[in-house]
């Protein structure tokens, strides 16, 4: 059982690395060794470090890559046409939010990406917004921007 799980995890990391390289302009390679996750930073001479040392935006890119790889694996190879992300964006600094915005916009080229956020700057950065406005008469949906 341990052998099968280890094989599955290595396969998952290989697929996540393909996605991570796309999301980070070929910068990072994800590796798994001795029950630990590492990244190799190609912009820093291939420096290898544990994922716990990554910044917020880098951690997001690695987590998103692993989540996409796992989703695709569990869907038995079916292509995912949409993705919804509900994260704690409110705790991130401006630089990390910018990094995440760039990553999400690059995903949007072949996927519909929905982001649930209470951070107005992130919503504005991503362009199209679907807001739910509540009133005594009930809730209404307001769409701003251009739907692709």
C-alpha cells in the first residue's frame, strides 16, 4: 500500500510540475523526496529548497498546481473546463496579490476561472466581476466587465 501511494504521489508531482512550470514562466520544478516536497528554482541556479520556505505567491502557485493535477487525475483524464477558488486572499500583501492575479489570468486562457474574494483590488485586477447585492427586496446579480 505504501509503495502504491508513493508511486501515485510521484506521478502527481510530475504532472503538477508541468503545470507549475507553465504558471511560473519555467521558474520552478516541484520534487518529492523522502516524504518532503521541494522546489528547484531555475532562476536561481537550480537552488533546491523546501516548500515551507516559499513566499505567499509561490506557495499559491505550488498549491494550485498540485490541486489541478489531483483534480485532473481524479477526473480520470477528463479536461477541466472551469475552476473556482475560494481562498483567504484578504491576508495577503499587495505583491503576493499581484503574483496570484498574474497566475489566475494565465489560467483563464483555456479555463473559466472563478475567484470568490472579498478583496476589491483582486476583483478589479481580474476584470469581470459577478457580485451579489442584497437588499430588502431580495438579492440581485450584477455583472461588470466583459465575460469571455
